[in-house]
C-alpha cells in the first residue's frame, strides 16, 4: 500500500492529519533533517565569526547564501540526503555530505572540512531536537493551549453569577457558582503554564564525550566552552548543558514532558466534569446541520468532543510518562535508546493538539440549561442545613448540628416549607429567624 491518510498506521498521520499537520514541519523526518542542516550551517558560520585561522578569509557575504540552504530547504533536498544515507548508513553524516556538495557548487569547497568540525552526531541531534521542540511549542502548541484556557476563562466570566448545586462524593453539597467551577480549571492551568515557562530547552554541545576533546587538541588556545555557550545560548536561543556525556541528559526535557502531562491531566479532569454536566442536562450542545449523534438513536447529541479529548490526552500522557522516565537514563557515556524514543517526541504533542482542538470545538457547542440547574437546586433544600447550623453556632444555640441532622435525615423530602417550619420551632430571636429564612440554595453560594 502507498502511504497516505487512509493507509497510515497512526491516526495522527491518517484520520487526524489535518488537525496536526502544522507539527510536521518540526517533528517529521523532513523536519529533523532540515533542523540538522540548519545547525550545521549556523555552526560553520560561528566558526567563521570566531574566526578559526583557516576560516579568517571566508567571504562573509556568502552567509546569506549558506542560510538559504536551510531557509529554502525542500522535500527534494531531504530526499537527496536520504539517498546519500543509503551509502553512508549514517543520517547525520549524510547531512554533512549534502552541505559539502553545496560548498562545491558555491566554489568554496576548500572550507568544507570545517563543516561538522570536531562534532559528534549528538551535537547536531541534541541541538536540533530541542530547537524544533521550542519552535513547535511557541508556534503551534502554546497558542492552541492558551486558546483553550481563554475559552474556559470566558465561560467562567459568563457564568460567574449562576448558582449551581455542588456534588461531593456524587451527592448534593453546598451550592457553588458555575463560573467559579470553571475558574478552578483556569487557575490550575495558568499555574502549570507558569511552571512550564521556567523549564529551559537544554542542549548538549561539546564533542564526542562532552569535553570538546577534538576542538581543544586542534586549537588549544580557543575557549571552546565560551564558544559553545555563545553558539547554543545566543545563536540558537537554547540553554547549553555545561557538563554532559556524549548526549544531553534530558532532565529538563523530562520536566517538560511531566509538566505537559500535568496540564493534560487538568484538561482531562475538565473534560470529564463537562461530560458529567452534559449527562446531568446542565449543558445542552448546539446542533450542527447534518451531524449525527448516534447511528441508531436519532435524538442523541453525544459529548463526543470531550470524549475525544479525554482519549487523546490519555494516549499523550502514557507517552510523556515513558519519555520522562526513560530519556534521563543512559548507560555510561551513552547508549542509543534515546534516539528512537526522541523520534517519537511529536507523537504525544500531536495527540495533545488533537485534544486541544476537540476541546475548543466542544466548548464552543455548549449551551447553558439554567432551568435544569435551577431545578436541581430547588430539589435540594437540605443543603442549606450547613448554613443554618453555622448561624446557630454563632448564636450559641445548643447542639445545632445535631438538630439539623435529625431534620435532614428523616425519610421525607426536605422542602423550602419544611426548612421554614423548622426555623419557626427554634428558640431564637425573630431577627435571627428572619436571617435564616433568607438563606436558599440559590443564595448560599459563598464568595
């Protein structure tokens, strides 16, 4: 079978391709190759800027031409590199040979041995991958995440005055406000996003085993640590890990995965709560012409967007869990297990992106059914018992909790009338009775 959206094994490259295709530029094989070319080119330019003696006469007016190699990088270029790889059997070496061929085309082949000078493959991979992750996060992932946060915040604002029966342990509890319950998720998400922003995009850049061995032996007078810091931190906008083996230790990448996992868990919690509110008829869903909720039951409008989000968030978190647990582990100075895992870095981000887009769609379809919310409050006058017994405590009334417990646990429905008749039996002032009678499930909502 030819690979296309119908034959793709993964749904992120099949059914959901349109929703996640913006990530392809960063996490596909094409994207990885392009980032490797970019790193090699920028590294060579920085060697010229140093300059190394043999590069002191390199014509700086060619920098733009060199950068165009990656700025105008095409699928044909990537296929050319893959063809070279068939001979080299080494993906990063194939990139080096591709660039050397371009140097020949420019007539500057005498400088070409300074492409990939002193480096190991992981100096390229462990800068390409965090750079692609950073740019994918900033360009694609974060805007979609913030769109969900902003949409939930809009719900919080729109519904801030809507009283609602709370449910603790699935049972009627002290009333709350619907907007406040939405605000809970906003606060949780904003807190985690703040922590996420503090995690550096760490990169390893230091030669075969992290010590600039080859660089130092060739040019011992050069401060290669300062060079590496400037290249990674300033040129690439990453954060160079100072002491490494052959590979990045991935602790900060693990922290990134754990943080996104926590954000996803909050969104999963939100999805389940909204699903529950839909099942309780607190929310209705706008019907789009032509859409079918159930193949068998014409009346149904299922909360599929929130179910889809929940499923994709679960898949994403399972992978993020593996990444954060596995990537920081490497035998001695390195083994190759990180390589195959990192090639899947875009997968959990893609599933998360699918979930974010599902949430945006689902939230946009929600309609408040205030009649159902009000009816639930009216059916549960027993919840004002907490308010009454608390005021009675203030007034020094003997054993108020026990008095309310006896009232509310009778095998009969607690109504507004029953509450007010109970208040009349209390040995308290008329002023306090009046105060207690003003308490309803609709007003007992706190601050």
